[in-house]
C-alpha cells in the first residue's frame, strides 16, 4: 500500500513540474504566429463568433488571420490550461473591432493553431 501511495505522489509532483515548465516557456511580450489549424476550424484560439463580428461591422474572414503575428499581453492559469490574451503586433484590431483575443496555450500549440514566430 505504501508503494502505491509513493507512486501516486511521485506522479502528481511530476505532473505539476511539467505544467510549470510549459508556463515558463511562455513569456509576456513573446511573439507568436497564428497558423491554419489541422482540423480547419480554430478550437483553442478563441475568436468571436461570426455573427458578432458582422453585427459590429467587421468582416468575418478567418483567412485574414492566418499568418498574423500576435504578442502575448497576459496569461493566467485556468482548469483547461493557460489562458493567453493576445493582441496584434501591428497594433490594429482583430476584424476592425476586437483589440484582443484569447487562446488556451498548450492545446493551441499542440494543434498547430499557434506557434512561436521566428
């Protein structure tokens, strides 16, 4: 029984250290690039819904954001991962009305939606 308890505690500490390592890789002010997702739809980069974009007078064209450079403005831990607030590097707004968007960091990186800019 002691061996099982020790194994469980070790696994918990290993998981916590891995989460801290992923967060430490992400820094405020870091430049990222939005890429075309493998599935075709953005799942972990949270853009406003198309009807909201159109109601505010923007053009809901997701192709316009592909290849766009964004800067990490802030990030915070949630139960889904690290929620990152992104703004455009050139200072303009997303779809002419939204100054920032959010993304879930480790999942967006793993699915190919965000990647570090070179």
